[in-house]
């Protein structure tokens, strides 16, 4: 390596990491670096070139993704052998995605599940669907045609404390967001209904409310989520019809509401005849307390999906009404979109009925937990809320950083995170915090490099705070 580097990088325009990557790339192409040649450790090369370790790490990552370099845990980074030509690279390539929409080398914007076998299983199920009777591909879907898929969902949710549940209670939706919209269509009445959300909450609640022409009001929250006293006070001042909560995995803070807190919320809801809509889409592990549907069977609505357990690509979700309201929920779905396409419903049945799916869901959770542990090891010295069974962490920024400024600085480092501002109401106040999602589409090594770049930013806040 000494033969290809000057004492300092040339003073040319453009990012330094691009210059480092280009220098190594040229050396490989010109045979100055042969197959198997070992590159210096990141910190050693950074010291030699008088640049930051993050700059070198980013250059190494780019070349690794191009297949020019390969990283071996515990040994270092080496020049990779030439790639052999393949007939169908789509089926053989390792899954490393670049989020070009946001210009981020490592997108930590939303959780991305690692493939631990679900892709092969989905392909297998798709081939079975393709061999189905012609009627499945020619007829309008009917309620009876969905019954096997709904029963598969009941069995899939058998370990979730939802209260009495039959296949007639299940409404299949196009993912969790569609489930929230269908519930809103069923629950809300009048020209200008009011929906309550936690001060920091899933933005999809607000977007669905906008479609319903509903007003959204924020409720004060604490470490356990929505505050019952604040909920009660707001209900005395408004005619709110529903409150949206995520008691198992609060999005974005990652906290959960214990049983006692849920009982307090139910008590307030009954006092004011308020409907409770529970979004359970982010839970990857076992439920830690009964759902609101189990605690308040007359007013608890439940929305879930397979997006955080198997895959978000199929857009398969489930909406469940309180007792005695299932017919109302089915009517909203049938009037709105008739139901899922029959081939998709059959794919859902095959996928959820296969015993391998539960094993895969467990492996997905364990694999994503590895990413969480890497994030904690790198960022645990800061105010971090995390759980090995939650596919994101909540980072409260140290003094010297604002959430918007930190997000922009992270993006300049090739990393995209979500600022707390994106979870607050338009007129609400957001803390100086960011949500960092786990990205199972990149290697653990590449993810660790991203975490170390974030830690470097946290250790070195700007002298002047951008607002």
C-alpha cells in the first residue's frame, strides 16, 4: 500500500472518501494491488493520510459493495478475487441495498429485515399459488373464499392475548397502514371527528386521519406512553372518538406500557366512551401484557401485520374489531377494496400455515437483535433506549446537537436516521432525539462501521448549533 499513497491526499475538489476509494480502485485495476493483498486497518490509514477514520471506513465500504474488497472478521480487509459471471445475478447476489431515494449509503430510516429463509419460503409458496385452480385467477373474491386465510391468521395470532377470536373477526388488509385506515373508516363519524395520539407517535396515524378529514390532538406522554390524566383532561375539552396507541412497542421511543397503565387508559376510555385503536405492527417478540381488545372487548381495536416478522413486501396486515363490531369492520373493507386479491390471500394462507414461518420469525428476531447489540455497543455511552426485540433504538442526543442538525450531519456521512421532529405533531415540540432503525440488508460489519461514524459525530458536536 505504501507505493500507492502520497504523504497526504491531493487537494482536489470532492469528498475525501471518493478520492480514497478511487485511489484503491485504480491500484487494483492497474495490478498494483493483487488479489489477496491486505489493506491497512482503518485507523492506521486514516492517521497516515491525516483524515478521519469514518472517511476511510466509508471508502472501504463502497469498494466492498462493489466486490473489489472483502472484509474478514478478525483478519482485516483484502482485495477480493474477480467475480465469476453468473446467468442470473438477481438470484445469486448478496442482499445489499442502497437507498437512492434519500442518497444514503446505509439507510436506518425504517427497519429492513434480514433474509433468514423467508425469501425461499415465499418463492415456494408462490409456485404453489401458481398451480391453483383457474377459478382463483378469474373470479371476484368472496367472503367464503377468504375463510382459510383468515383461519391461518387466527392460528398465527394464537399466542397474542386478544380475547375471544374466530376467523369471522379477522379482516385482511394491505399492510398495517391500510388496517388503520379501515378502522378509522369504521369508527369515525361526523364532518370533523377528533383523533387522539401520543405527543410522539407513528406518523401513519396522522396521515390516515388526514384522509378521514379528522383533527389530530396530541396527548402528553411519559416513559410508559400515554398519560391517563392528560387523556382524561383532553377528553373533557374535546369530543374525541378514538385514541391511537402502541403499548407493546411505542413508536418511536421503543417503550412499552405495563398492565397497570393499560388498565388506567381503559378506565378513562370507558368513562368517556372512547374507542382504543392499538397498533401492534412493531412487536417482534412475545406480548408483555393483554391487548386492549382483551382488556376492553367492547372498544378495543387491534391492527397487526407480518411486516416486522416476515416481510413488508407482501403488504399483508390484519385488522380486528371489538366484540359485536366485526360486521361493521368487514363492511368497511368490502366497500373500500372488496378484499385482498385471491392469489395473495392464498399466499398468506400457505405462508402462515407453514411451520417454518414461525421458525423464520424467531430467526428474524434473533438476527435483528444482533444489529441492536452492535448499536448498543457503539452508542451505549449515550442516553439510549433499546430492546433486543425491537428493530430500532431511540437516541437522546447529547448537549450540542439538535435533532435536525444531527440528521443532516449523519446523512453527510452516508447514514440516514429519523429525527424526532418527524414523529411530532405540526404544532408540537419534539425532543432532541433520533430514531435509528436496524438494517438487515447490510452486513453486520458495514452496520458497525455506520454506528461508529454516528458515535464519532456524537463525540464531536458542532461549535455552532444549527436550528
